[in-house]
C-alpha cells in the first residue's frame, strides 16, 4: 500500500485505484481506509480513487504533530498539493467531514465537490445546540469518555460499534458490526482519546456558511449517532449544499445501503463537475 510522507515525518497510508478525476475518501474516528474498500472499487470505474488512512489510525503513523482535527486538515492539504490533485471530489465520513471542512479553505479550487456522510458541525449539546451526539452528550461527558477510551479500548469499541449501525442492519448483518469492531479495535487508544478531545472542541456552525464548494450531505435516516437536525443544519447553512436521507441506514450508510449511497454520489458528480473537465481523460 502506498505511503505518503507528511512534513513531520509521519507516514499516511492510502489505497489507490482507477483512473479519471480524483476522488479522495476520508474515514471516520477510529476507522481506516478499509472501510471504503467496496465504495472505492465502485468509484474506481470512473475516478482515480484515494482512500486515506489518517495518522494515528491502524496502518498509519502517529508522527510528532498533535493528534487533532487541525493536524488532519494539514495532512489532507499536503496530500492534495503533493499529488497535485485538481478537479477532485472528497468524501468525509463522520470525523473525516470535520477534517475536510477545516481543510477546504486551503484546498480551494482543487475541490469540485464535497460529500458529508452523517456528521454534525458540533458534537457537544448545550442550550444553543441540540443536534450533537445523540442522547444529550455534553461538555461534562468528555472527561469520562476519554477515561473509558484510555482505560480499556477494546471494551469501549464493543459498546461504540453497535451504535454505528441501524438496528435493522445489525439484525440482518451481524457480521458487518463484528468486522467494524475488529477494525476499530486496532486503533491506538491514546490517539483516539486525543482525537476525541479535539472533535469535542470543534464548532463548524459558522464556518459552514463560508464553504462555497458544492456539498452533498448524506444522512442515515436511522442513525443512532446524530439526529436529522444535524445534517439539515449543514444543508441549510452551507451556501451550495443539498441533502439526502437514506432510510434504513445508520451512521455508516456507505456500508449499510451501498447502492443508494453510490447513486446519490454519482448524481451529485454529474450535476457539479466543472465544464472544463467534461471532456478528456479526467472526465468521470
């Protein structure tokens, strides 16, 4: 698997496939690029697909930089510039969306479209925001979460992984949950604790209004992590955003409803790709 060397010497693994306009896939917290294997194969029929494994996650190094959303944004910008990606689409699932929101002002014209998969602009709930992590997760819960992550990471994963999927999907495909939990268990607990603190400190509500890149927001209708209001806010606030809801899917619609998910992405690409890229080898 290719390794991209970052400025602090950390290596970021990525899978690469296909040919055409670039399509960059950025996974969620505690996951890795393997979560996109099937989607990558489908997109690779029309795109050059790069499925990243972010630093601190299984398969990539931690490096010397702080393990924060800001560092992930720096890494993504460096990747775009080093590979000279242009006319690209990028998909951010969960934490990956935060990293792309932070990176997008510097990626700028290199980015043709941004896809957000089941994420909220703010994790924490309070009197000003009720669309963070479901069950009313608040600032007072952060320290306990970090303590649980660092004390017994496998146990934490066993509790977190089931929440990623819709109840109906868990019943129909228990092997999917088991696979996801196994992948997540490989992540480094201290790195995940650091990222959790960073995610919990973020608030992209105002920043969304300044992201003019065309944006497709995909919400899992049965998500146990974020409610409908989170993605509805994103679509309402970002100037060029549209939203779709995939019924029966949870927090991972690209795995739970892969055909619907791909259809929405392909429609978005058809509607937003730049005229200058509609002919020639880079056309999806």
